[in-house]
C-alpha cells in the first residue's frame, strides 16, 4: 500500500473499535481501551511488537455501547483512519484498561475481514490520495477557509487582549496554533486538522471522515468554523462594563462558560454532555453535607476537573475521586432501635446461651438511651471456631437496626488494605474501611473485623498497626484514609472484632479493644442449639419437613458425644446435613417406586429391599446413625488408659477450645536421664524438669524409690515422658501438676484415679499457680466423661463462669500445693501427703 505521511502503511492491519472519539488524519487522540477485542489487540500486537510496523493500527468508529460488547462482531464502519500508537499506558482502576495515544496518518476503506478473534484483522484500501477536481472550486473553498481563519485568529488576539484566553483554552483548544497551521499545512490536510481541533460533536467528525473528496471535506468544515465564530461573538457581547471606572469588570468565568455551553447545546443536540455531568457533580458535592475541610478539597478537585479534557488519564482518576467523595455517608445515619425488651427477645431467638455477649449489647442500648452522643464501643469476641462469633455480630446489627458489613482480615499483610493507597499510585483505591462505608451508605454501621488475630506483616507495612487509629475511640473521629486524604469520623461505627486467640494480637491493638470471651458449648447447650436452629435449617436446605424426618434428642446426644468433639457446632451441623441427605435419598426413592417396575430394581446382583415408600417420619436411632455416619469416631477412653501406673490425665487449651491430654511415663535401667517426646515446647520441658527435681527432693517424704529400692528415684534409672498425639505441638505451663502426678504414680506403683483430670502450674517449692482457659478446659473434661477436676486454688473464681449444669455434674478440687494434688489424685490419699484438699461439687 502507498505511504501515509512518509510511513509505509501495510495492506493488512488490526482494527481498533473506537467507542469514543473519531480519529482524523493529522490529529492525535487518546482512546480508553477496555473491551475484550481491543485489550487483545494491545496485548498481542502493540506490547509484543518490536518494529515500527507493529505500532500501526486501523481505527474504526464503533457506535455500539461498550457495555453491550458481546461475542458477535458489530457492523463496522466502512471508512477508518490508519494511525500509529505513540504511547500505551495501563491501569487497573476502576477496572483493567489501557489508554492509547494515536496519531492519524491517512484514510482507508475496509475491503474485507480476515479474522474476528482474538482481535479484528482486515484487508484495507488507502483513500489518502487527492483525486482530480476543478482547480477553481478548490481555490475558492481554500480562500474562504483562509478568510475565516484570519478572522478567527484576529478574534483570538482580541480575546487575549481582553484576558479571555483562559476561557478559550476551555472551549477552543490550541487557538494560538491556527495562524501557523495556515502557513505550514498542506491544503488537503486543513479540513481534517480543523475539524479535530474545534469544538464539535463526534457525529460531525464522522461526516468529515466519510468525506473522501477534498472539496466535500472543505464544505463540511466551513459550517463548523462559522458556528465557532458565532459562539465567540456571543461571549464577547456578554461582557459588562462599569461606568466611571478605568478597569473593566467581566462576567465571572463560570458564567461565561455557561453561556458558551448553552449556545453549543442549542446549536447541536448531539454534542457531548460534559457540562451537564460537571454541573450535576458540583450539585452533588454541595448536597453531600461534607465537613468544611472535605468540601474545600472536593471543590478544588472539581475546579481542576473542569479544566481537563476527558482524554487525559488524570481525568478519570479525579472523577472517580469526586464520585467517591459524594457517595460517602458524611452525615447519613440510621436511627438505633433502643427497645431493650425487644432487643432481648431478638437476641434470645437468634442465639442460645452467650449470656455475657447479650448482656453487653443490652448495656450499650441502655446507656445509648441515656446519652445520645455515645461513641461506638470496640468489642473483640475471642473464642474457638464454630461458636457463633460472626453470626452474633450480625444479630447485634439486626437488634440495633443498623447496617452490617463484614471485613475479612485473615491473611491481610498490606497496610493499604486498611488505610488505602495514595492517589499518586497507578491503580490506587481506598481502604476497606472507607469502601465498607460507601457500601452500607451510613456512617454508623456495625463493622465486623473477622479473624483479627490472623493479620500478617510484609514489606508493604503492618495492617495491625494501621488498625490502631481505626480502633482507638480517641482517634477514629478523624480517621484519614490515604486515598481520601481528608478526615472521616468513625466514632459512631460499632466495631466488633473476632479472634480465636489473643496470643497473636499485638498488645497495643489488644489494649484498644474490650475482650469478651466466647467459650465452647456444653453438651446440653449443643442439643438445644441443634433442635432450635441447626435441624430446622438443614431440613429447609434439603427440602425436607418435620413430617418426613425426626431426630430424637437421644440421637442428637450420640452425634455430639460419639461423632463430634469440638467446642462449636460446625461439625455437628455437617453431621446433621449428612443425615438429611441420606433421608432425602429415601424420600426420593419412595416417590419413584410406584412408577418403577420391580424387575428393574435389580442391579449388579443386589435387589432393593423396600418395595414400598418408607413410613413417615423417618426416625433416626442409634442403628440409623451407624448406617449413615459410620462407626463412632470417639469413645470414652479415659478409664481404659488409666489402668497402669505412670499415666495421668491433664487438661489443655487450644485455639479450637479445650482438650484432654494424657501424660505417660515409663522407666528402665540407665544413667538417670530424662527423655521427653511429643513435640513439646520449651515451657513444657521446663515443667517436666521441675517435676523431676521436686520429686527427687521429696522422695523420702513420699516414700518414692527407684527400680531396686534406692531412695533416689533416678539412681540407675532412665525416665521417658511421652505426650500422645505426637504430631501436635504442645507447650505451656499448665501441665506441671499432671507431670508430677504421672511420675508419682510411676515411682510409687499406684494407679491414678480413672475419673480425674487436672491442670495447674508448679514451682520448685511445690506450690500450684493459677493458669488460664479454665472454662474451656472444664468443658473439655465434661465432654470426655470426667467426674472430678483438680484446679489451682486461685482459679476458684473462674468457676462462676461455668454453666450451672456442668458445676452440678462435676466435683472440683482446689489445690494450693502439690500435697493436695497428690491426695486428691489417688484413692485413699498419697503416703506422706499431709494437707487435705478442699472438695466441692457446687462451687
């Protein structure tokens, strides 16, 4: 193909379907590319190409809405412009797209399509050469254009002298270049360049593009120039003079601009509605009830936006920023429901147990009634998985009548997720806090910060440190997001954080939150929760009714004890779902049996036993549980494992709840070495050494001997301590009393009681120190069938948090020293132990 402007134009070119703007030869336009075909063209042609030829593409106007881009190729315009891509810029905000800067070279006509995927490739025919025409008509047209240009540049110089150049920059770009274009441009390029530089609609530019002959292009360009001049005249007449003053007073620029836009709209119904959009945005800014500082920043950005052409990349960034500012709920809020009685009923209906959490919510409502300007509390629910921390946060929002928004923080390792990115970065966006406020549309929602204990840290910053400002009642009234760069008031937001443990939460962040422990449920509470919430929910999800499936409380108790061993109820819900699926199969088979020939029921030698629909409701008994769920996963093994000396049962705390822990010891001939196995941490190893040292120091008092009867238990004897479940890491000081009891049983040859479990830290003087996680540990002992629990005396106060039924079913022994522990651990007491422990079943 012939060359265009000194550049060789290939006969086959990929086509860019331009949804906005019309590229004319000699002009340069920015195009935003986000449709699939255009994105493929940029990534596979422009970005991978290495030669000048790979940067030449064809630009075809596409009148179809880009939001309706489908697999089908739209009807293409027959005439387009070959251009060279001089710049490619990529961005991910608000969605992945490219911005292309393309300079037009020459016209072409599409003679045929070669392919449509992944981008359009076409055979082209150049239309750039000037055809023969009457020399007289061309000279007359050119003379008219030159006269118009002369008047145009004269008027531009007049406007400069009248200090209206700022207005001309808004409506008539590059006015100062018109005079130089007359002397330098070839006459066949004048119509295209003029049409691309003056203010006109895409429809008119498309008419200029379709004008193949030079004479036709001149005829279509002249009315556009004439209209531009009339607009400038109208602006000139709108000036006002003050009599008797040496200085001229003009109508403000904004008023001049509105006159010019009104004239343009009257003359061209199809012109762009940028002015209307800007005016609408300005109205929204004033109606958003922003604080003074935010309003000042928004008006400043709006002023910059009015001076930008839409083709600039910064235009979209500024527009997105202003859209966010007007959408944020600066003063919009919901009215709290302060009816305490109704709130109590609603919380009781949604959740069983959790009395401490319910009481805290009711306290907030009561204080809110007395003081309307109360700041939102910062609560942190800490407990094992599956106990309802997230769901109770949603119920609190429902009780208060507020909007609810959940923010998952697990694995977040970039502080920009909390505070946002600065707008200087490509793809910048606000943080999750501001995005959440935009989503809910009010400034007093309930924000649930889920899994706050699983925040990470990386080179991008520490998100836990960024939360310090968010969760501090003394600072969050002026929270500043990096993207907004203005303060936003978070004091009315009710923040609820959830965590499985406080050990991984930074102390500074933990200090800003009110921690509420959410321990696991007892077996009785799980049965009640299952029949109130879990079973009805699973029946609804599986399309069953209570008339088709009935699970007695005894079966539910078996599921809890023998098929699940957890603090929460997630595994219990999954087991109930498995039962519902099995019953759904029976019900579906019963519906199909009357329509099925009995001879067809034989498959692979197996004949279906039931020839009629099952009786309703289907009752789940112990045999049905075994058929559906398989053999029991857990058995009561405490009494079976405590049949030999050197075994004791301890209690441990984990982020998943309390657990029972066996400690086993054995001895053999050796050199007095101590071996510890079971993936123990340093603290637990120290507890083992403490126990050995205390027993050796008190061996005579308790009549402890080695294998040959020597007074030193370790003389000629090696001790091996093992903590089963070796794949699980264990650490902590609370196993001290269990290790002492286990070794005392080994050295004395006496059995530890099979119904007792214990926890507590020891000292080298034989004192028993308090430990944490008492409620979780006691509930674990209750689930395992233990009847007696030994606790440190200073943990007696923690028993008040236990449910009344658990306290009634267990005997508690509070011990202040190891003498009391040994007396309670063995039937008939322990030789040499003087003090008697305090035993009570109703603490």
